[in-house]
């Protein structure tokens, strides 16, 4: 099973009301077992909406890291982005757990580059100038953490694991290189 950002399949869920449709990813979706996500619309954010970017990471009272996300107009969007990421991750894990005969193993994710939710290694830096910086989007980060947490838990038997041993995350720019032979 693969996770794909909805905007890459042509769903108009981007901040500007559009999408990032990629025909090669649509074809991959048609020929593979996939689930789709848009953490921002899962949080109830409308499309179009004011763009948002990650401005840093803050620590909550209980010691958990939470991304600081601000809209271009200065609104604190941190809780909404965190909520959408948690809701999307839970949805993906439930869907994977409901599959039978190991068909639910999450083999990979194809997520939207630079997104404050789905960015995979590079995101906008919070200045709204188009400047990129190293980092992950809120959902991508939670997805990778869930995989690492599962791998480190020796109490989970192989037949009950949700993530494949060779689980990979990429964006649309590295899709062909990472999943082109699947």
C-alpha cells in the first residue's frame, strides 16, 4: 500500500484552490494499492486558503515537539496542522490495519514537495519569500516517526507490522527514481 498526497492526483486541495496533478503519479495510483491524504483539508482548512509555512518547532508542556506554522497573514496555524497530520496518520494506519494477507503493509509515500504538511526533506522557511530550508512537513514527520517507532518496538511481530522493511518516502520530484520500477 502506498500513501499519495491528494493534490498530486488532481484534487483541488492546494492553498490556492488548485492542484499539482502529475500524470505519472495518477497512473501509479491506478495500478497500485493506494490511500490518499491531504492533512490540511483533513483539519478542516478550506481551499483556497491563505498560504502557511513552518516557522520553527516548539515544545509543549508535556514535552512533545509541535511544529510552529504561521499563515502569511500571521495567524498561528500550528494546532490545525498538527491536528490534520494526526488525523491523516490515524486514517492511514487504520486503513493499513484493515487490509488482509499483508496487503496493508505500507510500502511508501509520495508526498507534495516543500509543503508544510507533506514536505520530505525540504520545506519553505517561513518567510514567504520562496526560500527553502531543510526539514519535513508536519504529516511527513509524523509518518516517519510512526515507522521508526514501529521498527524499534520488538514486541510487534512481523505479521502485525504495518510498515514494509524497505518503506520509503519521496516527493513528486524524486518519484520516478524512488518508485519508478514498482
